[in-house]
């Protein structure tokens, strides 16, 4: 009987270890960036995982679609040179000059294969233990104007403040290439990224206009990140404003 109880206890421990953390935790949000491509046959599981992470609400999830697999026969309609260049920068700072898809970067410091859920969730849990002293607070003002409040955080002085506008979910009928003949869903797709300046470490409030996406199926993220890019000092996301906002 004791042996059976011990086995049940061990099984319960394993289940608790792999069950996703539910939304509503007071832990700081973690930036999760997926580098993916519609021309990559091994990317769909990672794209799906990113969507689930976004739904769980404890990370700021962004997908950057790269362009270097377009040569395989299907140009990714969401691919951008900016996203590709950003991944190459991570190649220099955290992955020994190597880039791949699906590559997932957590808080600008570690990378994992984006379809390896166990390792991805472990990296997120580890990053959640770190302080996020410059986490922004976002609020919509009238006419798609975004207010960004930043706390004082001397350790983050010199970091870049950047904004991304993303589509929450889009589906694509893929006609050619490694995923040809499939209809696949993509999540948190970065459609615009731009700098909001350099953080001086002092509490401050910024405002910026945001070009709206389609309907209400979009959102914005603001990130405070060490140049390189390297460590993320704070990140936040906000859904599209309501029509009467």
C-alpha cells in the first residue's frame, strides 16, 4: 500500500511540474520571442506553443517571422528584414553566432528550440525569478494614443525602450514550400517595431501614437531592454483599445 501511495505521490509531483502556470500570478511578466517562418516545416508546433503561452497571460509573447527560408518556395507574408536582423543580433549576443527556426528567446538572455515545451517552460520559470525593475504600465488614451509609465530603475539606465504592434492571430493557406497544402494559424505576429528612446533610469511617462491594426485583433507591447539586445528589464502588453476608448 505504501509503495502504491509513493508511486501516486511521485506521479502527482510530475504532473504538477508540467502543468502550465495559470494566469493571475503576481510574478513579473517575461518577454518570450519566437523566431519562426511559414517556410519552416518544424515551426508549427512552436507557433502553437507561443499561442498557448500568450493565452495563459504570464508572458509577453511576440513572434518575429524571418525571411531567410523564403528561398525554399514560400515567401512568408509576415516575414520582415527587421525581424531577421534582430535574430542575427541575438546570434551574436546569446547563441554563438548561430540562428535557427524555431528559436525562442526568453528575456533576451537564453534561447531554446521553440517546440521543446518542457525546456521553454523551464526557461520561463527561471526568468520569472529575476527582478523586472523597469516594467512599464500601459494605458490607452483617446485616438489610439498610448501612455507608457516607467518606474525609477537606476540599474536599467541606458536601456532601449521599444514598442511592437502585433496581430493576435492570423491563418494562412500555404500553397508551396515545406508546409505546402496546409492551413496554419500564427500568433502574436509583430507587424511594427520601433524605438521610443533611451531609458535614463528615472521615473517617466511617455506618450506615442499607434497605427491601429485590423479590428480588435491586435495589441501592443513595450519593452525596456539592455542594448545588444540583451537582458530585458521590463515588459508589458496591452490589447487593442475598445472602439469608444
